[in-house]
C-alpha cells in the first residue's frame, strides 16, 4: 500500500500474459488491431480492466488512453469495475420478458446474495446483470454464467444452477 492507501499498479503485461500478447502481434495487420484481444487478456488476468490497465494497454499498442477507454466502454463484455468470481448475464429483453425473465433475474439476485442487479455478493462470488437479447429467444430464459450458456432457466432451477459455481 502507498501512503495514500492505494495499491501500486503491478504491470499486467509480464510473464505469461506478456507472452500471450506478443503471440498476438503476428496475427494482426498492426498493433492497434490487437486492442480487443489485449483487453480480453487483461480481463482474464485481473477480472476487470482498471484505469492503470487502460494506460498499460495504450502504451503497449501505441494508442492513447482515451482511445482505449473509448473502445473499452463501447463493449459490455468488458468489466470496468471489479465483479464477482462468477459473472451472470440474464436476458430480460421483451420476448424473454414476456416469458418470465424478470422473475428469473429477481431470483438470481436473491439467491446469489447480490442484493441488486449490477452489485456483487458480499462473499465476492457473484455479480448479476441484465443484458439485451442473447440470441436464444426460443429458449427463455437464457443466461450466461461466465462462459456457460444456459437455456430455459426458470426461477425453480436457479438454486441448483448457482450451486454449480462455488
Ligand atoms: S430476447 Fe432473450 S434471447 Fe432474445
């Protein structure tokens, strides 16, 4: 901790993460084209993309931090603040909404302990958010838990689904 009570930034691009970044360069026409996978590497390594990480990515890819931040904030798949170990996305767009998605979302929030959409449970285990159409409108309600796509979720299934993610 510093005298101001903040944790000094530890470089993300070191060791394995740096090796993964450098392995991306030959696959793209120029450095700036590596931006999206570079941000993904950061999120995999740290769980979210901090302002320090934005500056580090910008430096590595010869971009400005404001450019990186503009791209980062455009995409909902990147986390701009810390989230739980398991990130749950539930579709509440109208077709799913008419089939009970709001009840699924409410049950997820209650059983996960998050207390509210977008909040993280006190044990750091879950964050639940609402998202737009997940492309499975015929199987309401679809949810994503981390990278697992789960269809036809009902409030009754929620406790058993959450138990799979310690
Ligand atoms: S509206 Fe929910 S998946 Fe399309």
